[in-house]
C-alpha cells in the first residue's frame, strides 16, 4: 500500500498529503492492528527475548527505568486472568502474556544500597512509573509487529488488581499498568480508524473549537458498533456510534478502589 492508502485506512480520509514513500518501519506503524485470535504455535525464547530487549530500548524518565515486565507462558495463569476479566476469552489462546508494571521498588532499593533516603514517593513518581511502563509496552508492540507477531493491550488487569498482583508475585512498590497478549496471529483484525488529526494534534496552542461537529463527523465515518459490555455499562440500542460507546463507558465508575490499593501497597500519591 502507498502511504496515502495507509493514511486513508487509519483515518477513513486523507487529512494531509503524505510523502510518496515512507520507510518500511513507518509503514508498519501506520498499519498496526490489534490481534485477538492466535495460533497455538509457541513463540521461541530467542525471539521473545529480543522483543523484550526492544521494550527495554524505550526512553525512560531520567534513565531511572522505573518499570518491570512479568512474562508468563503458563496457560493456567493466563486462563485465570481471562476468567477474572470475563469478557475477553480470547486471552486464553495467546501463548504469552506480558504484564507491564510500574516499579518504584527498584529505586527505593538503589537508595538503600547507597544509604540515601528515597524522597520521591509522590504522585510525580507514580506518573513516571506508569509512563515508563507504557513506553516499554509501545516498543514491545512495535517490535512484535515487526516480527510478524500480534498483540493486544489489556487494561482490565487493573480491574482485578487484588488478584492479579499476587498471581504474579508483585511486591510493595510495584503495580500492574496493563497486560499484553502476544502470539502468532490466526487472523488480522481490520485497521481501527482514529480520530482526525484536527482533534488530537494541536499546533502551538490547545484548541477544541468545533469538537462537537468533529465528533459527529467521526461517528458518521466509523461503522456503528454493538454496545460495549452492556452488562457493565448498561443496555443500549444496537448500533452505537463511537462517541456513544465512549460516553457509556465513561459514565460508569471504573476501578474505584485503585488509589486505596496503591496506598496500601506503599504508594503515597502526594
């Protein structure tokens, strides 16, 4: 596909004129898709280790590297996570599940090693650990795609944090940011059209004038969807627009006890 084709697939329109040619790595990023159907084939250890090395190549705040990645191939563990979530049975088909975690503990241990107090148990450090983990996960996704593997991020691990944390042996100062299923795709999903750059990209200063019209145009561009998780977000007629589904999800509180759990696990969040 040409760059214009890739941009059209990503937005449903071509909102700017792309170059006539782009590097293969950039084309692959533009064509990224989630994978929710996996073959049973194993992912070889050397390949997985290389993907994890790519994840560790992500930028990190002040080179503090405040994240950890827990790898599991244990089908019983993967099945438990899928069963707890309840709405994503396809997780069980993935041969690998990665758990990307924010990690304040390692910094605390480094301070103790050198006889210094850890004076940054605060909201800023919590945010930095989450961003570090997210950057590493993004690099893992790109690396897996480049290797022909498929992935799907799973934020719902935080909805069952009180069970997920002990399952993976997470100590104080470490918490799950998101899971990532990984394996060989049995089928490729369609590209998910994104909001137009005019909504997301702001030049020089933030502007959201015309947002309501832009959302209506985006809703019209995307095919209508089934209501997401009606058992959680309430009943809705078939044929929800993107903004309707977003509003339904955001109108129901999620992970109400997350802050309490974090504080019990050593995060001050001040």
